[in-house]
């Protein structure tokens, strides 16, 4: 089974310290309250990919936060990796100070992809990164629906390593050919 790594924040959901929408749900981790809203279609998306891939949620957030959010989402079949599994790197420009080295999951990079809204995380594995639009609460967003079509197609390819830059346009072509 091929491996799928999904980022959490601003890819699958959006968390804030104050409620910004009626869609926000109040959650708590290690004594701190926060509010989380889910990207449209996220549960359907997760149930779908869990059947087809070996899935890891890899977040730069704290493990306790990730686990609290996942309990709320309630979709089983995911390995949960928080900040402790990330590699800390030195940055001088305020960019993401963590890496998600895919080789911690497998040495065969042809059989794994990372879906993330932070492009710098693809620096060491440019052919393994699918960039999603940063999501901060737009309830008209359709990204996950399109991504599911692309991942289905990708799963059928011998190698998942490729230039994923135009994945949205390619997905439109796939839909029109079906
Ligand atoms: Mg993110």
C-alpha cells in the first residue's frame, strides 16, 4: 500500500484561540482551550484515503493538540505525528523552522507523497510534495474534493514521484475524461 502524509493546520482544518465562525468547535489540550473548524469535506476525504493509503497525519503542532483535534474528527486509521517527529532546522528569515523528513516513514520515496500548505517543506523532496491552498475558514472551498480525485489517479501510477505543481489542472482533465 502506498503512503500518504497529510499536514494538519490550514490543510485539513483551521485552529484559533478565539471563535471566528459558527463552524468553530471549542476543544482543549493540556488545559488550554482553542477553536477548530474543519475544511469542507474533510471527513469524507479522510475516510476515502484511509481505505487506499497507509496514512500519517504529520503536524508541526504539539502532539497533545493533534490528538485532541483527531479525537474530535473521529476518523480512525491514521498514525498521528506531532512536532516531536519533525526535524528542527535553523532559519534566519522567519520561515518554517521544521522539516518533515519522509525517509522517517520509508526509504522508497516513489511510494509516498506529502500534502501540505507550506511549500518549504518540499525543499528536500520536490517530487513528493503536493501543495494545497492555505485554508482559513472559507466554507466554499473545494480543494479536498479535487485532491481526492488526484490522489486516486496518483495511487494507480507505479511511482508517485513527479512534478505535482499543476495537480489542480490535471485533476480537471481527469474529471473531464471520466
Ligand atoms: Mg499547515
